[in-house]
C-alpha cells in the first residue's frame, strides 16, 4: 500500500468518524442517501439504497452487500437510516425451511492456478460445510413464514458443487448472465424449491459491474422453467483486498472476506430468498445488513472461520452465536 493511498484512506476514515460523531451529538442533520446511481454505462444495475439495487432490464431486486468504504460513508451521512431501524419484520414471502446450498464455480479457469491463485474454492467449500447446524447460523431459526414454519438449521446445508467447464464467464458478466448461470446450476442439481440457494462463484480476474467499488457480493432470485430460485453473485473476493474483507481478522488475512461475505449472503438468503419478501427492518435492511462489517472474529461457532454477526430479534442485536 503506497504512502499517499494510506494517508488518503486514513483521512477519509477520520472525516467519516468526525461527521458521524457530529450527527450523533445533534450538531448536524444527516443528508439523505444519494439518489439512484447507475453502476455501468448501460445502466444495467441501478443502486437504490445502501443495501438494494434493481436490474434495469428486468426490474429484479438485488440485495447488495456494500464494501467497507461504501458502508462507512453511508453511516457517516445517515446513521439512523443505515443502522437503527429496529427489529426485522415479516413481509409475506417464503423463507428457507430446509436450506440446501449449491455452488457453481463458473468456468474452467477454476481448474487452474491462474483462476484460483488464493485457494478460494477450498475455503468456500470448507466454510459452507461447517456452518449448517452450527450456533453461528442458528439465529435464523427464530424467523418464520406465513404457515408458521421456521427457517431450518437442523444439519449440513452444503449440498454440492461443481466446476462448469461448459461455459466461461465474460470479463464483466451482467446480472442477467449470472442469473442464467444460476439457472444452469439449478438444472444440474435439480432442486427448484424455495429452500435451494445457488452461489455463482467467479474466478480470479472477473469483475461484474460495481464489484469492489459498490458491493462485495449480492443475492437475488430469478425465474426458471422449474420455478423461482435464490442465487448469489460471488465474485473473487481477494481481487479487491481490504474493500471486501482482506485483513479484517487475520494478518494478512487474504481469505478473511471469503467467509465473511459468503456467510453474510447465506444468512440473508435463508431469511429472505426472494427479496424483499422475507424478513427486513423498517429501513429495508436484512439480518446480515444490520451487522455488516461489525465485530468480526475467527468464530469458534463457525469452524473457526472469520464471520460477522447476524441480527437477532430475540436479542435485539447482532450475535455470533444463538
């Protein structure tokens, strides 16, 4: 990290902290969040709030996990809106009563060192393999759907993965292209239930619009011939370093963000698989959003992997164990 870049980062962080303090002391009125801002020249994906965007082609809601810088800036300008909107409430849609998580590693690059120079695939699979049935993820079980069924956490949720060598991602895949890859993964595994979640993992060097500048990952849903499925856009997290979690817990912590971001998306997908019809607070934040980039630890309740807390209505706060 260059000296100028470090000074610039520290100055920005200090300015944000000072502004947040002023707002909390009543010395200034926080301005509103910024207006809709396009993430790409063709306006493929439009940011509508700190945690939400819309696919302009289809109108599909996308739940963004903002980068550390984006969230810090948003908190500094509007702390009440971002953090303090009370408990989650139910919005009438499905939840994942028996979660099953599938990963498609998109493209043959995953089979070479050039596509996965940091070992993300093994980190991701190992993390997903231990969180199901564990205490870190167990807070999701307090949330129910209209028939009274609870989000499930009875045992392993990781149901399989494969490398899709029949298709390769473009250098900047669109939201529609990633959703199509998720649909292909659903056809591969044959699970179209509301409890199925498909993670589209991109190899090193693939940069969907907005990755690393606006968000670290996002989850959404898409219609397929077999039904509506939940899916996650998970780019190669180490490519953007600090912005998406490198060094958050460990030193150098190159892979810290893989489990922090992957866990954030899974906790939200289980409680809101078809955004925004599940559990959200009055400000539109999900259980991961309300605790994003806070109290990060190597979590013994998640196999020792770095995690963030998830929001618990029962605790009226963020928890790393439930």
